[in-house]
């Protein structure tokens, strides 16, 4: 009986400790970073460690003409913002997909809401285990890439719901890339 009780206590403590650590976010002061458009580096550190505001498709994604201006203005207006690493990809260089937040305001959501980028670009890269068979065929040979998820699923799911609303708003109001006059 004592063994069982001891085992249950150990399992309970392990479970609650792991749950607490999953909910703890890493928040880094934005003043420690320099951003050029969607890419940034930590000031004074290795330039091979890149932080990116887009999680997927950043090389070919459509973007609005004013995206860099809106990004710079947001950063100026939110000097106390924090950078939150969302996922990291280790290869020759290190790429970290991140969010920049100031309280309840999120720069990533703001960019989508203003039509700067499609919402899909703000999804984090998928780990090898998360990929479907079809995706694994497309990315064959890349299974050794070390994609790590740095936030918990519930926070990410909440972000995705906000992202959907932001993109719908931009589409309905024909903002940025959704402006039909530009096509």
C-alpha cells in the first residue's frame, strides 16, 4: 500500500511539474533584437541565429507594399514588447519562429489583420512526427531537421483562432494583399 501511494505521489508530482513547465513562456525583451522586415537577430550575437515573424512560406509569400512600414511602426509604438520563441529549426543556421507581443497585442496578428501576409504564413513549422505521409514524401531527406515546439498546444490553438479572425477581417475589408485593385 505504501509503495502504491508513493508511486501515485511521484506520478502526480511529475505530471503537475511537467504541466507547469509547458505553460511557462520564454519572453525576451524586444530591445535586445534588431529586425529588418520579418527577420531579426539578437543584438551582438551570432547572425546565424535568425528570428522570423513568419513560420511558413516566408520566401514566396505575397506581402503588402506597406508591410515593413507597419512592422516598424508597431515596434516603435510598443517599446516594451516581448519576443516569444514559438518553434525552432536547427540546421546550418538556427531559425526561430517567434511572436512579438505587448500585453494582449500581437504583432503577428496585427500584420495579418492589416493584410500584410496571409494567415497561413503564421503557422509554425510542423515537426517530422506531425507530418502526414504525403508531407514526408515531399520533405524526404529532411527528417533530420530538428524542429522543436517551444509553446504549449493550447496557447498555439488560441493563436490560430485569433489568426483566422484576423485574416477574415483583412479579406472582408480588402486590406493589403486582399485589395482587388492591386491584382
